[in-house]
C-alpha cells in the first residue's frame, strides 16, 4: 500500500523502516521539501514491545507536531517505582524532582497505535509511504561512474513484486534487523552485557490509585528484573529480563515459564493474583549490540539499526526518535550541498549516537548488583545526585543540564558502597560474569 504523490524512482532519500526513528526522520526531511520514500516491511498497525516512553520524548513530540495525538492514546507516567524482594519498602522516583523541573511526565503507549501514528504523520508531511515491502539489499556502489553516484535499493513486496529505488541518500531505520550493519559486516555483539526477555499483557492486574496509576514499576528478582507498565486500555505489560542462560531452563510453554518466573517475584505475583494473561507470552533475545560506524558515504543508521541496549530504563524509543532528529539535520545539509555544515553535523551525530547508550549502559551493566539496589532503594539527594539520577532516567542527556559532575559523584558513591559489602559484591560480579560467558558462548 502506498500513499502520497507519486514521483520517479529516483527520490532524494529512502528511509528503511517505519518505526519511531524512520518515521521521525522521514517526516522531518519531507517537511523540509525533500522527496522522501519511507518503506516498512510490515503492515501498520503491527505489534511491537517497548511501550514506556521518557519525559524527554515530550519536547520531541512538540517539535514533530504530534504531542496531542500521542497523549490521546497514552497514559501519563509521572515516575518510576522500584521494588526489591530484599527490602520491605518500595522506592519512588518522580520526574518532577529532576534537575530541570520542566518535564514532569511521560506516557505509556501501545506501540501498534504509536508507531502507526508516527508513520501516518510522515505520510501527511509529504513522505511517500509504503507498507508490506521489505528492503532486501542496498548496493551503495551501483551508481559508480555516473554523475550522481546513486545507490540502488532493492525491495520485495508481500505479493512478490520487486521494486528498485535510486535515492541520493539512504537512511537505515530497520531496527534490530540492522540491515546495513549486517550488510557491511559492521555489527558487534556487546561483550559486556547480554539479556533476553519474556513478556505478556495482563487484564485485571492491580494498578496504583490516583495520578500515579500510570507509573512504571520495576521488580528485581534473583535472575534479573521485571517491567510492569500500565496501559490506557486497562491492561498491564509485564516482562522479565534476565540472562539467556536463565531462559534456557524453560521446559514447558512460554506461558508456563512466564508464570513460573513471575512466581519468583512474590510482590509482583501479588499484583497479578486476580489477573489474566492475554494472547499468550512472547520472548525475544535482547542481545545488546552496536555497529562499528553509524554513517558513511551517502548513508546513515538511526535508532536500533545502529545500537540496541537493554530496555531497563525505557530508553529505546527516545534514543531512536532523537537520532531521527539529529539525522534529519545531517541529511538536510548534505542534500542541499552544504558539505561543511553536513560534515560538522555528521561528527556531532556520531557523538550523540555513542553518548546515549553509554550513559544508560553504565546502570544497566550494574543493575543486578546489591550496591546499585541499595542506592536505588535508599536514594539521597546529597549534592543533588538524586536529581541528576532522575534527569538521566528522564533522558536529559543531550542538553546543558549539569548532570555530569553529579553522575561522577554517584559513581564514586556506588564504588564506595561496593567496598562496604565486598564479599556480596564479588559474588554478584562472578555470577554475572558466568552468565555472560555462557550467553556469549551460545552465540558462537
């Protein structure tokens, strides 16, 4: 299915993938007057996990012109709750208490609705949108020797029809398909972290009363952690994230294993005692990765097409959309022939693409450690460190908010805490290292 005006098969840009990053960059470039083709392999609406957004998504929605529509399909998330089986209390974090108080909430959304909203918006802004069409390959050298040196993008539709496009520029937003990274043999498994997820949606689950009904809750358990995300339709998304070594223990069905895993977190099980699992369970191997590069001659990678990190802090959609905004600036300069400005923007883009995952990864690598649990369960705002932590959790990574020194202070506090419980810290480190080794060996 296609929408928008039909032009030639020689557009300015082909964007591969109609998820949040692809739809964002397509809408922005089309709005700037470029001829953009946006190609999505599935038909919207389609299922996708990753329903929890960050407060810093909200200004991006403002800039894109979709905030009202997104809020209409979402439920407000004012903060996060951390629940530990080793503590009697829960710990509450509210985004309104971050260093910048201007972004007090985010939203949870059904990704099927959210992704379709962004995709249709790109079409409304002028992009030519195609669904049910898979990009099978990109030949960056197809135009060698010709004046404009255009790549060749090969596409196969669900009905078997094959099409080719000759854009001036290619943006890979193919998500975890990592089309260009695989094609260039540039994909790198993260040697420091590996995780997998098992999840489902529940009806009649217990929700928090009042304005905090939409807050996300994270439950620790012996093998990892759970997300607990209330959605606007009354259901709750529940997922377990643990090492792939743990998931290899499964003997029964995915549904049985999910319920067995939930039973390992009694406080979570209590919230689900009257709930019903809907539409079964789903699993995914969330092996963290990145690419050796995020841009090259006449192409860029955005969102998960470049890197994927564990979903611990709901960073995925925010990092993807932010990369779409940054990529649009780069591509716009390049398409206009403003090469000095383009190169400056490309260099900035590379820094942004590395910085976001790096900031979140420091926490993700340590989230099962007793020291980090202690700090999250007993937060203190010494030297505004708790405010800085909230700013990071809100996604405030790319502005001038002075979180850097406080983040270093938090790290020092963490390492000091490790020394205070050294035997336990070493035991957890060895357990994590063993699980990581088993997971990486399984990939060979």
